[in-house]
């Protein structure tokens, strides 16, 4: 394995580690969890005025509530002090630009590989998907009486959140 591939990141980590201790107890001190997209234009803590240790962050393609994100929300609510969950999708999202087949074709065009039935979770009805994901969490028997859930779209041009539900 070529260790130099990650050398810059290891060096950056060493500088980070020397910059001071980061006490962390694992609790979401602001009581917040955020399910959001993996897009690197999104800074989920900064966009709502939070800092390290304030919230639990779950990133999925498109910011959808996947099975893993649902598990994270349940654990966060019961074990990590979370009482509010934000589902944050964003404008100009590739996963909201078509259905799974269209996105599989786009990836296949760049790789030449057949993606088979790899689940993408694409949904061009972004607002509808936000409503569905919020309803899923609000109605889940392990969350319904424990958390409040809101759905939002983050505008990547203005950095503003719009509450959808």
C-alpha cells in the first residue's frame, strides 16, 4: 500500500492534534441531530450556529433518512441527548437531479462499469421526499414521543435554510 497517498492528511491530523485537547463525551450538548447530504458545500454545524460537540451529524447521499440514518436518529434520541432532528437537503443536489436509473447511467458513463441495481436513493421530488422523511421520523414508535423533527432545504448560493415542514 502506498502510504504517501494519505501523507498530507496524516500531517494535517498531527497539526490538528497538537492544537489542543478536545474533551468529548459523545453527548449532543445542544440536543440536535442533523441528517444531511454528503455534499462538501454543507457545513451542518456552522449553518445553524453550532460547534463541535453540540450535535450528531448523519450524512447520506441526498440527505435522505436511510436505514442507517434512522438507526442513528433512534440511538441519538435515546442515548445521546437529542430532542430535535433537522433533515437538511440542499439546492443543486445531484441526488435530486433524477431517478436511480438516470444517476446509475451517469456514473456508468464515467466509469464504464455496470452498477447493476446499486440503490442510489435519488428522488427529483425533493420537497416531497423531505415531507416523507420527516413523517417517517415523526411517526416512528421509538421517536414519536421523544423528538421534534423539521425538514429544510439549504440554498447553496445564499447559505439560507428554508423550513419545509
